[in-house]
C-alpha cells in the first residue's frame, strides 16, 4: 500500500483551525490501528526553534518503549505530590 498525504486540519480564513474527523477516522481505520490509543501531536513555531528535535525525541522515546516494552515515568510525585 502506497503512502499518501491527507489533510486533516484546515485553516479557514478568519476562523479557528478545523479538524476533519472523517479524514482522521479514515487514516486510523485504514492503518489497522483501530484498537490502539491515538494521539494527534502538533508542534508549531518559528524557524530553528526545536520543532524537529521535539518530534524526533518523541519518536526515539516511543521506539525505546516498544523495544523494552515498558514506559518510563520519572517520579511525578514531585510535580503533583
């Protein structure tokens, strides 16, 4: 199956961004991910502000999690204690 680009967010002039739920549903159902939790991550910013770094960090972390089959959560008590 060949990959294709699908626009799931549009930016109508003078309005708030619009998420096309039907397109998102098609992407999820067409990829065999129906039973998995799905998160849409959007990172925006000016040039050279670390957007690619952050996305690559997410991918590296999730690849690690998949490899060792467990999540790493630093002690969140210090944040919510």
